C-alpha cells in the first residue's frame, strides 16, 4: 500500500464532502450526539459506518477481536460507559460477522500467546452452548452458529452492566445483536429479546 495515496484520497474526500455540504466540517466540529453505540470486530472487512449506510457523527464505534464485551477490559467498559452515560445513546449493538478469524482461532488447539486469555472468553461461549454446537456436523455451519452465539453472549454481558441497566430503566435503552454476512453484505438481526434476557439475569446481576 502506498500511504501517499491515503492522503490523496483524504483530499478528494474533503472536496467531495464540501461540494455536497459546504458546512460539513463546521458542523462536525460542534460535537457529537450519536444515537447508537456499535461494538464490532476489528476485521478489516467490516467497516461499521459503511455497512450501516451511516456517516461521521452517526455512530459511536468500538472494535476489538471478535467483538467481545469483557467486564475486566477497561477499554470496552470505558466506551460503553461513556456512550451510555455521557452521549446518552439509545441503542447498543454488538455486531459479529461470519468467517470471523477470532472465533476460528479460539477453536484451534494451539498456543497463540497473548491472544490466549482473550480467546478463552470465546471458548467459554462454546462451553456454555456445547451440546448445541457439537450436534452440528458441518464445520462451517458450526463456526457460523458460534459467531451468532458469541454475539448473544456479549449482549448478555452488556445487560449485566450497571450503565445499561440504569439507562434501560431511565430512558428505555435497548441492546441488539447483529451479524454481518461477508459473503452477501447483509446485516442479520438476531432479534435479541432484550427484556427477556434482562429479566432472566436480574436476580443475580441486578446492579441498580
């Protein structure tokens, strides 16, 4: 990759934006008020705003390997708390994708060094849903299903947090689980039953 081309592209992007909306960057500098927090995978094929048809200022975005929401990860927890408590987003989306390298790596019998403790969280998802996953004989379909189940479990992890529980109570915030199909470009809504999950876990995880 010629990095000089990146700066050329940037100059062209500025010209294109100003041609359509002369005050675009003036307005951009006034602050942000996104409605949505998007937690996605760092995979280079998954461009958050582009796949949703959104632009700058429309979504607050956090990305990591395999779109994980881990309670002791200060990065993702800081993003969640800032988006929910300060930006007052009304929707939090966890978006996984098929052909996720992180999910596949988690199922390999290999020492992956610093990735081991991170991927162990995906192995925990497999353990929770072992009976369902072991019943799937097609390996590709098994990985696809693990991608979906991982998204659902990360949504549950969000629902466990005090910030999400309080925002749900105060203004009806919702948590959503999606999967991006890299083969078709489609976004798939897993239709997470937010209120059911919340009700199921509140006995143990009620924090507010």
